[in-house]
């Protein structure tokens, strides 16, 4: 499970086995047993959420948007 970065205790990562065929670029965010998945294309939005509040999701969406290029680069490097 490649970890792209950590921020304020949240882990931003993806899995090495992201489906067959592989799902589009996305990132998982976990902290304290909560988990969410964010699509990056065509725009950042929540694919699913287990345990984060609406406020948390808004903040996390902004963080994903801020680090979008880094996440996409890590995805491309890992799956190249």
C-alpha cells in the first residue's frame, strides 16, 4: 500500500491492486478507523466515506486538491 503523504495524522494512500481493469486515479484517506476514497478526475470528489464528518470531508477534499499533482505523479510512477 503506497503512502503518498501524511497530513495531520491522516494517511493518503492507494493500493497496489486497484482492480482489473485498474480504476481511474484516486486516493484513499484513513485516520482512526475512518476511511474515504476520493476520485481525482475530472474533479476531486468523494467516491465513498466510512466515518468522516461532512466537515472532515470538505477539508480533506481541499487537501487532495492541493496535492493532486503529487498524488497523480505517485500513481503514475507506481503503475508504470
